[in-house]
C-alpha cells in the first residue's frame, strides 16, 4: 500500500511517532472505547509505544487523515490482515467534531480503490460490532455488503465484504 494518499480535501499520511498526541486523543474518545475498545493509552509515552507496535507489524497499515489545507488531523484509516480473517480488514475512526462531513467516506474510498485496483486485492473485509449502526451505514455507502457474523474473543462481530467486482 502507499505511504500517502491525497483526495480533494484530505491527505492520508502513514502513522508516525509524531502522531502520538493525536492518537492518544482519538483512542480515548467515548466512541473509540465503546466500538473499538479501551487501549489504556493515557500518556504520550504509551501512545508512542502503541504506535511503534503498529509500525513494526507488517500486517498493519495505518494512515492519519488530515484536512489537506490546514494539516489538521481528524481521524485514521487502517488496513490490517487479521489472523482470524481471510482477507484484509479496513477500519476507520474520526474525532466527533469532524464527523458527518464525508471525511471517512472520502479517505476510506481512496484506500479501498487503491487496494482493489493496484495491489491485487480481490476482496476487502470490514469488521464492526453489531450495535455500531453509523459504521454499518458507512460501510454500505462504501459498497460493502453483509458477509457473516462471527464471534472473536467472546465478542459478536459483523463482517462486511467488498470485492473487486463491486
């Protein structure tokens, strides 16, 4: 995958240790904790250690999404090959004050299109907890359809899929 993406309004840049303050803010939002899980990141040092684990794992791609003109970080897009899934999984999370502006759709579309067109992926998955209706709506808008329900680490999850034919 590419290190950087650019859309009409956004830039997506590979996660670095310099993003620790932003990531610490994002992972401690009520929505992240509710829908993704508490990462117990409460200091910049813990955030940098978390980022280093991500950077060191070749199965994980993480981009910080920024408003292009202002360089303001607003969210993240992830593209992860999880052990319990047969294909890569796309994820997204945005700060509340930057939701409902189409940023998640715009940023995720750039990564999805590139993965399907240029990196040989024939199918992309997306995982969400069943109660996360906003993510489900966004996934459907992105062209994903319900694939199956699984239980992972005692958590029921919905898996959505999008193939290169979609």
